[in-house]
C-alpha cells in the first residue's frame, strides 16, 4: 500500500476523536498499512497485523539499546525535555531486552498474583464506599466520584503512598501522559517536565524513607527485589513506580467512563447486565474492546519489515491502532455491536508480547468491582447530561460523566 494523503484518519479533529471507528473501517478496507505524513508514522489497522507486530522483535519501544539517534536517523529530544525522558526511558514499558527482561523479572517478584489477589477485598470495599457516596448525593460526576478515586487509591495503597500525599498523583499522571499524544505541544511538554521533576523528587524521598523503615508495600518490595545479582537502580525504581501509577489507573479510569457511556447508549445490554450478574466478567472484556481506552501504541522499526508488499525501512515508526484492531470484523462478529455476552473476545486492549500489561489482573478486578457496585447500589443509574470527549486521541476518555438516580 503506497502512502496516501486522503485518509479519514485525523487525530486532531474533534469529530474524529468523538467517533474514530468509521475512519478505522475505511483504513481496514483500503489496506493493511498506510503512511500518515502529519505524524510521520505507518498506521496499522488490522487485528492480525497489530497482534503479530506486538510480538515481532524487529520492532521495539526504544531503539537506543542498538542505535544512537544519529545512526537511527532521528533527532535527540530537546535538552529541556530531559527530566521527562529520564523518567520515561527507565521504565520497562519503554525498554527492550536485556534491560526490559531484567526489570520486569524484578518487578514481577513484587507484583505477584498473590499480592494482586490480596487486594481484592480492599478494592471491593472501596468501590462500595465510593458508590455509596454517589448514591447519597443522588448522582454526580461518575468520573471524579468513582472512576478516578478507585484505581488511584488502589495503586497508591499498593505502592505505600500515604493517603495525605495522594492529591497530586492524578494531576502528575495526566501531565506526564500528555506526552503520549501525537505531536505534543511545547506547553504539553513543559507540563510533563514539571510533573516529572516533582514526582521524581517525591518518590526519591519516599524510597529513602522506605530504605530506612521498610513496610508491607510495593516500594519496600521493589527495594528488596533481588535476582541473579541484579537490583533495581534508584532511577529504575522511580520510573517503575511512576509507570505503575500511570498505567495502573489511566486505562482503568477511562475504561470505566467509556464503558458506562457505552452502556447508557445500549440500554438493552445494560438491562441484560442488571438482570444477570453472570455477565460481569464477559462485560468487562467487551467494554474494554468496544471503546478502547488506549487507541494507539507506537513501535520503532529496528530492522526492515514488509507488510502486504510495502517495505517499511529501519528508522520508521509504526502506529498500531488498538481501537481499529478491536473492531476488526475478521476477528469479531458484528464488531460495532456491544455484546456483553460475547464468548470469544481476543481484544488487545492490554497489549501483547513482552510488553503485555503487568497490571491487567488488577485492572480486571477494579473494573468488575466498580461495575458490580454500581449495578447493586445504583440500579436506576441513568445519564444526566450528554458527555463531552477529552480532546486526546491516544488515551481516550471523557471530561466528565454526569449521572443521576
């Protein structure tokens, strides 16, 4: 497929951001790969290709383990952005083997299935308390009252961040995640740099305190994590904590509000879920697929690849369109239909391959807990006002979701 300039794909168009799925249909119909000049990326819209490329070691989240910026034909980030890149580039999401392998192995020692499962009672208790507050007020903003506080509190509790210190966590995360949008502005970069500096300083002090007095928390466990002579460096520990916080709640927050907005637009499915809690687990998977919280994931081409006859050279960047892949009719029957009982649901909302989301089990617990609590305690929950989309494309969410009882 040759480069095209007439694509419906436009991540800066509010109409596209509001509903990108018709444009994805066009992309899939017109080919397996498309060059998109405004972001200098190759768009990959089909599920089979996205799934395969997530596992393809000729691609990587970084290239700096093999090439300099100059060798790779890229320009180094501006010096003033360095605090963001130091923080971001030492997290396992943006590393490749061997560093990724080492860090993920060490983090996995602290982030065990038993640790995650042990959080289930706390998650359900907190979800019920938050929903009780919404019910007591006869409604409100589902985003700020339930969707945000739950995962932020859970990951903060897991990390061992004191309750009195948690207020800046969500603003820091939002400012840092602004850099993951396509072609972020200098204003966005400045906010991300400021948040990176402040978050790093806070965590450096907290890690120092935990070294002196370890607790029963993830930061203490990361300090103690040891394998084959390896430990996490302080910067790796800081970057890991930020990654766990950001990834540990951004997707869950947006999946919650995107999911409820989808349910309100599909009252028959909502009624089915209200009458049959047995649908809860498949509902969580379907809501993650139907309106994917992370629409795009980027990879660098480390060694030349070919897609459907198009050669994509080393030094290129591919944009793997998760939202499009999750609506590919080659994989999902009637993908435009919300089907909470969908039996086979190989969505890729948690990615795949070595970068598969380490927090996916916790996210599923959180989503099921908040969904179940709202169904049980607010059975007459309904939309109070048409929501407005955030202007972001990559991280897809709502500005607010006003509900009433």
